[in-house]
């Protein structure tokens, strides 16, 4: 019942906020409660056991075809639940107690709905609810960008709505095709996996369905060239929404690829032409968007682009089709979720104080705001993949995995792609350190923007992200031990 | 041996750094004590480690860092042998003296706590490199020394020049590390291992494709090119002099920059393979050319720290050349002696700069021999070792072994080495004559006073190994000396060194004695062959211009066409609803509704 509570608590809190409960307090209480429950789930979870744990069926929608609201976690989904709990805690801490326009109740209720949707998507063991919960999280996301965003928020909201709406539809088509081709009798993901193994589809069918899913999920993940919605949306989004979407919701697509597309379509995901397309696309994420990120002069747009770029590494881990690379991809999903949420949080602190994030308006900020400087420095170091922070461990495994599998195919294309992707590590350092240099180091510009240092709450919010990033940087096995059995079971 | 002792040596400085970071504000004054305490302890423990190890070689594992079963095991483990313990003594000995020197040098600095935390972080990272038993762990600490170097170069981060220098150092090293990582992956793929012992036994037992091996070695070498500032990635080191001078002494002269050489010595079993001859050749030439190039640049610099920085580049070039000539003992011997006399010279320059009220231009000094007699004496001892005054200085012995190796190898590299020796004698004579003799040429030098004792003490201590560090009774205890082959050794290298020394010193003396301005003006050398300018334009016209173009293409084509196409589609889909309130949300709600309905419809129709 722990897992059901993870969905129900934010839902109830949203209703309570809408009904008049004190908004910030209620959402904070819900986030804390969810974090505690997640820890309880982690402790109840038995590492190394295959299959869903803490499983429960809450409600049967249809007996045949088998459609029910049921929850359960394996190591992979548990990691995503932990990510959601941490980011939503940070987002709740970062949510304001007053808003300049619109209703504070709506604001907090929306953040809670996003959390509930994300939790639901990761704990659902039923394909239908896996999809539906994600949709539930998207609607308040669009709403909040449109209502509470900054800058050209209407255009941004419109763009992300169309883009992700279309992505969801393509995804839906792919999932429907998958469902029908696997017998059309059940939405239960475990049973679907068995069906995929006992009565495998033809390789050609698999390839086409996989491609559909790849495009559908890909749009949600901002796979090149379907990325252009992301930077602007994040730049305009209110801080908690940018944190939750870039940190958690974007990982839904990757989770879907690992949990649904790869295991159910083993031949399709490894067919040469699909793999080649994916490699081109992910190199687009890393090299093309890497260069675009270097060209940015505003922090929020730079962060948005960098988050698009980093998806490339996770895709590389997936494309490696090797357990080392897949494990690295999951570690990187988790680490990136935390580091980008932290960066968007700090970006929000800077933007709300200075009214701008343009590099030219800042300089030497570490002097007046040392805590902010330290936290931003740690987040930047995490994001550019420095050892000691979790992102590095993930990237390293991705590179090992992708480089390894080359030998099997006898082609040098995957190692070559790995080497090209490695150049991205240099590009990340270029834009990351340039941003830090412009904002926090050097002399204040001619027209300096002032930013106060992090408050105690602000410091606490940052620590929600920094502590796990450091912990997993030093002890990545903590997470790998959870993930590896689950991935091994899914990907044989 | 258990992993306890090396693990303590490794993590003690990290604890010190963490402790300083977590000290509450009113107690930040304790930071120097914490940092100095940890470095003194690690020095003592390193001595114990060295005494216990002797000439044994052991590998101990502390624990698993990444455990993916039989697919991949990356451990935190230590390969402890004479090379590692000798290097640890160099690092902790000079580290201790630099910490002591910093107590005085950084006394009034606002960011003192941050500075000492950075030094401790550096000691942690450097220890990791030295003790690592595998390439992955070495890479981790390799990056971490880069971080501490970044933090310390940028210590005075409000200064634009310091901020730029820190960034440049990090980015240049990242380019080297890009190659290093590829090299690690290639070796792992070829041998299935990342540990030094595992790789060594694998390459002994089978043949790796020669092309693959050569590429792997050269990729690994890229890491050394970055860290040890060899051509063409040397540009960061002179700029790194923006950091506080004790940092220049410890990190950018004696230890971290030597890590590239150390790493290549750790993997020198690869270079000894018959198929690695080409790679070794490339490495030797990279070192030789760097030695010559940097010595040429040093002859026309005016900033005392810049002269010493180019001198460091040049000496590192000697070491790299020795590695490429398969004379790893000679390389480490020179690394060992150079660490002492170059740390001495840098700390000496720090004392001079401190005494001259932060003046770094040698042309604004003059007559310092009378004002700062003790500092001058120690500086001259360091200079004597650097220019290899025969028989009585450490530098003479170690440089001789490298020149012997180059001579035995034959070819042009020997002449490059001898020419560099001549240039070294010349530019150091220039520095000393201009700074110490004559009369003060500026206010700062005129009012210079001898530095406090706590700054003088490390200079005096360092002067001792700068003299005796090359004698076999001393050096032989800490490292494996190159095999002496007196019977067959040619006298050519020794004669060449003596000629180089005598002519270099004489030329410097004749040209610069009694001068108030530089009589030689060679802008190609003063501007360092315009390589910085070349790189700056490559970055702004290459990377940045391309980035801007791609940025616009991304907006115009991908975003423009993509979104325009999509909005057309959405206009059709959501057109009716849009009219209600011009709302995108309704359109989305419609799409979402469609999705759920379609899926339910499929499910129900099967029911």
C-alpha cells in the first residue's frame, strides 16, 4: 500500500489545497510524507529479487482484456520513485508563498498533481496507467507555464503543448500497436513481457513499432531533432515546474524505453537501421546541441539546452544494448534529474532577484553570495561530469558499455560514436565553466545585477540534491545494486 | 600489507578539506591549523609507508567503487612500490613546506579558509593519482587534481585574469583527458582490464594489434600532454601563475604537472613492447620539442613567475623525452630533483614578490642581493641546480642521465637536449643578474626587507635536497637510479653539458650585467610564438562562430519548420476549440482526451 499512498497523498493534498488548506504548508507536508514513504519503500525492498515488489492491485477496470490499476516496483522503477520524491521535495521547498498573478492555490495544486502523475507513471505495472499518469502530469505542466511563467510564456506554453501532445499521440499509436501485436488480451506489463518472449513478433514489425515508440518517447525526451520545445519551455517555466519536468517527467520517456520498448521489442530495438538512426540522433543531441549550448548568453536557455544535450549520453547508454551501458544510463538519469533540478532551482533564485539571467549583467557573484556560488559550483561540476558526483559515474559506465559492445557487431561505428560523444564532455566543460566564470567570477559588470545569498531554506533545498549527488559519486554501488538485477531481468 | 595505511594517507586530507568547509564561520580561523596538521601527518605516514615497503611491490584493494559483477569491476586499490612511495615522499614533503610557507604568505587573505581547503583537496587528489592501482581510479583523481588546480588558480576569482586562467587550465586539461579516456577504453577493450598489473600481464601474454596499441598509448599520452603541459597543450601553465605563488610551487611546478610523467612511468611497460616503438618515438619528440620551445620562450619573459613557468615546461619536456627514450629511471630521477629545486625557486620568487610589495617584473627589481641576502642565496642554490652546475648540484646528476639516454639513442634529440641546457643557463643567468645585481629600479625593490622566518625556513630546508638530491647515497634511498655504465659511457654528454653551462652563463652575464632594460628584443619569443593568439582566434572564429551559426540554424530550420508544421496540424486539430477562448490548453485537453478515448476504445472493442 506504500506505493498507492505515494500517488494518493499528493492527490489528496491537491484537493485539500484547492479546498482551502494553507497551500505552501500542505504541499510541503505532502512532499515530506512522500519522501518518508519512499525511504520506507526502499527499506522494504529486497535487493536482488526479480519481479515486482510491494505490488498491489487497486482497482480492476476491465477483466478482459486485462486492464487494472495496479502498482509495484522493481529496482528500476524504485530508483525513479526516489528521484521523483527528491525532486518534488526540492520543488515544494522552492515553491513560493505568494504569486504575483493568478491563484496560489492553483499553483500549489498543480505542482502536487505533477508529482502525483509522475509517481503514478513510475509505479504503475499496467501499460494503460503508465501512459495515463504521465498525461495527468503533463496537463498541469502546460497550465503552469502558461499562467505562472515568465517571459514569452504563452508562446512557450503553446509550443510545448503542441509538441508534447503530438509526442504523446505518436506514443499512444505505438503502444496500441504493441498491445495489439502482443495478443491484445492484457495491459499488464509483466504478462506482456512473457508474451513477447513466448510468441515474438516478426523482426520487421518490431522495428516499425520500436521506431514509433522511439519517436513518441523521443519527442518527450527532446531527442534530436525533436528538441526545440525544451529550452524555451524551461526558460519560461516557473521554477518548480522546470525542476520537475527537466528533472523527472523527461525521464518518463527514457524509463519507457528501458521498461517497455527494449524488453518487448528486442529485435526491433537492435535492428541495424533503427540503431543507426538512433546513433545519428543522439550525436545530434550531444554535438549539435552542445554547440548550440555554447552559443547561449542567458543562463536559463543555456541550462535548457544543456539538459537536451545530456539526454544524448543516456540515449548512448540505451543504444549500447549492453548491461554496463544500460546501468550507466539509469544512473545518469537519476544523477541528471537531480543536477538539472538543482541548477534550475538556483537559476530561479538568480532570476527572481535580478530579473534577468543574461551573463553580461553579472560578475563576481560568489563574493556577495558565497553559498549560492558554492552550490552552483557543485551543480555545475556535477553537470559537466566531474568525479565525486553521481553524473560522472553514470557517464563513465555509458562510455564503457558503448565502447564494449562494438566488438560483438564487428563494426567500428559504435566505438566511433562513443569517441564523438566523449568530445561532448569537453563541450560541457566549455559552457559550464563559461557560465560560472561570467556569473560568479571576475569583476562585477558595468550594469551589475544584485542577488542575495541563499537563505537557510534555499540552502536546505540545494542540499536535498547535493547530498545524494555526492553520496552516489562516492558510492555508486548503492544505486547500481538496486538497478542491475532489474535491468538484467528486463534485458536478459 | 593492509589497505589501512595507504587509505589513511589518502583520505586524511579529504577529511581536512571537508572539516574546513563545515567549520562554522567564527571558527574559520582554525582552517590553516587543520590543513597543516593533516599534511604533516600524511608526511609522517608516507615515511612509514616508504620504510615498510622498501623494494617490495604490492597491490591492495580498499573496496569496490563500481561493481557490475563479472562485466566490470572498478576498485579503489593501491599499487605500492618504490616508485609510488618515493613519489609520495616528494608530494608530502614539498606539500608540508608549501603549507608552512602559506601560513605567512596568505596570512591576511580573506579567503584563507577556502585556500587551505583547496590545498587539502589537492593533497587528497594527488595522493590518489600516486597510489592508484588502476587507470580508472587514476583518471578520477586526475580530474580531481584538475578541480583543485582550478580552485587555487582562481583563488582571487574577482580578478578577471585569474578567473580566465583558471578556466583555461581546466578546459585545456579536459582536452587532454578526452584522449586519456579513449586510451583507457581502448586498453580495457584490448586486455579486459584497467589495472596496471592486469594490463601488464595481458599484454605480455598476447599480442595486441600494433595499430590499436599505438593509438591506445598515444591517447593515454594525451592525458599526460595536458597535465604536464606539453606541446601543444602547454598554454595553460604560464597563465596558471595567476594563482598564489605557493600554489605555483606545489602544484604547477613540483607535483601535479609532474603527474603526467609519473603516469607514463606507471605504464612504461607498454612503451617497452616492441610494437610501441612508434608511440615511444612520438613521445620522445614531444618532450624534446617542448623542452626547446619553452626554453626559447623563457629567454624573453620579464615576469619572474612566467620565466620559472616556462622553465618548468622545459624541464618537464626533458622528463617526457626520457620516458619516450625508455629511460624511465632517468625521467623519475629528474622529476625527483626538479621537484626540490623548482619548489625552492618558486617559493623564493614568492618571497621576492612578497618583499617587493607584489612586484613580479624583474626589470623593476635589481640589487636584491643586498636587500634580501638569505633569500638570494637560496634562490641561487636553486638556480645552480636548475642550470646543472657540475658535481655539486642535484640537477647536474639527473639531467646527465637524460642526456646520456638521448646520446645513447642517437639522433637529433641529444642536440636538442644540449641546446636546451644552454638556453636554461642563459635565461636563469639573465633572471639573476637583472633581479639581484645592480641597483633597485623601482620603489618596491628599493624598500624590500628580508622575509619573515617562517617563509625563509622552507627555502633553507629545500636548499638541502637541491644540493644533495642527486647524490646516489641520498637519491638511491628513494628511487631506482638509472643503471650506471661508466665503462662504456661516452664523455660526450658531460662535455656538452659543461660547454652549454659555461656559454649560457657567460652570454647571460655579458648581455645583462649592468643593464636597465632588455638589450634583446625578439617578439616571436616574447609573444611565445603567438600560440595563445592562434588558439584564441581558433576558439572565437572556430568554435564560437560555428556555435552561433548552428544556433541560428537550429532556430530557423529545426524550430521554425518543425513548429510551423506542427502548429498547422494543431490548428486543424484544435481549430474549433481554439475559437472558444484562444486557449492552447483546450487543444491539448482535446488531444489528451482523444488519446485516452482511443485506447479505451481499443480495449473495449476487444472486450
